[in-house]
C-alpha cells in the first residue's frame, strides 16, 4: 500500500504505553480505540535543523529525518510547489467508520509537513502511524485506504507479533509460505502486507473498501477464505498483551532539581539492574540525559536524576518526559523541574 500511495501522490491525480502530548487532538471511540492526531502545525514545534538535516524528534517515534522542502534533491519529482498534509478530520472519520469492536488500543497519528527522507512515504511503527503529505488534492477514499492499511500494521504489531500461534494459523489459512512471502519478497507478496490488506478489507469502512480489492490481485479476497474473517476478529480483540504491566513515577515531582524515578515491576520480572536505562527528554522529544544502571529492590527499579543534561549543566525549568527500563521493556512518564 505504501508504494501504491506513493505513486498516486507523485502523479497527483488522486487524493499512535505512548508518551502523551498536550498538542495532540484526541478522540475515544465506542469500539475501544483512542486516536491522537499530531497535526503538521503541532509537528513543526518538534522539528530541529541540525547538521544540515531537518529532524523530527518525538518520544514516540525517536528521530525521523524529513525532506528539507520541495527543492530537496532527494524528492524524485520536479515541479512540486508545496506539500499538503493529510486532512485530520478525514483520518478521524476513517477510524470512526471501522467495523471493529472491543479493541483497547491507543494509536498516535503524525500528519507530516514533509515526506520522510529515507522512504518518502507513509508507514507504521508500533502504535504510531506516520502519514506523508501529498503534492495535490487527495480523494478521501485514498486517505481512508492508506490509514486503515497502516492501522493493519499497528494491529499486526499489537496482536500478532507476540503470538507465534496466531501468525502460524494465519499463514496456514492464507496458504502463505514463510520464504516466498517473507520480508525480502516483493511488496505485495510479503505476509505482513497481505495481512494489513486483509485487515483493511475486512474492518475498513465504506471509504477504505470502496474499490473492493486488495493490493495482491493474485490472492483470493479475504472474505473468500474460509474461516479467515472469524479468526482475525478473534485475534484482534480486547487489550493486546504488552508483557507485564509497568508503572513509573518520580519523587519528588516537581523537583528542584534532584528526583528519583521508580519503575514498579511485575514480580515475575528477573532483570539485571546494571543494564537498565533512564532517558530524560524535552517536550520536543530530544534526549536531554541518558543514565545507565540503578538499584533494583523489592521489584522496584530506582534511578536518580540530578536535573542536569549530558553536558553537566542544569536544565531549564519546565516539563520533561522520562523513559525508564530496559530496551524493549520500558515505560514512560513526566517530571517537572522547578527552580
């Protein structure tokens, strides 16, 4: 779907355990989804120009380089006059029209003001959907197809990637081969893309399924595969398993400047505290300080922060994000510094 949409916008014939953002417009739907949309205007405040690169930094995404305007030589099209961010209301309506119930999931959607420099198209990463802008008017059905396809990748991450049984059952129902349909296959033949398209076709609203087809035209339509619809709806229900529930807090909070950030762990967790990590980030998602190690006692990991940045200087008063734990096994929170 990414490649299809990229072709569409180049010809211009058609057509989010996350860190909260005060700038994001948020809606909670009856189907259990919470969707937070970061507009292009919101994202402008998260962008920095460093070493000749225009970089978006956010605690959810990490770092993402964007094209430096319509004259960027990496843009494979001449004569582009402007980038047009995807319409937020169309995205909200797309999620409202989903044929899905009881999925307790939060999704962050980033409406980029310029295409990502590396892939030049939209993509999904964990619980985030990143939507690249178009070069001209965009039909709502094209936006809806793209959004639900990328949401399919979010559902894949949330419900399939933690369950080998779910993946094996899906591959069997679809008759897919782990090698032929592996990550190095052509885009339309990859199992992850086929699953995202199956989910779009089955749970998308009228706009997202108006064409009545999927990207890989050689495959049977999802509703023609015996048992596939029921199986997928069984897997993508409830709250996705994210591992043991983790909660974190800072004491004191606000601080001036010393604080201790604590992570409350499930009793089954058995980790070496020396490999733990605390990251402090500013409100634009830039890393202010990284601390390794800490003290693990009675299933509580504690790491102190003295209010200084990587350069040893005291940080300014204000609100900061923190991320504490181990790579792939961590949670987030906020702490205020008051001087």
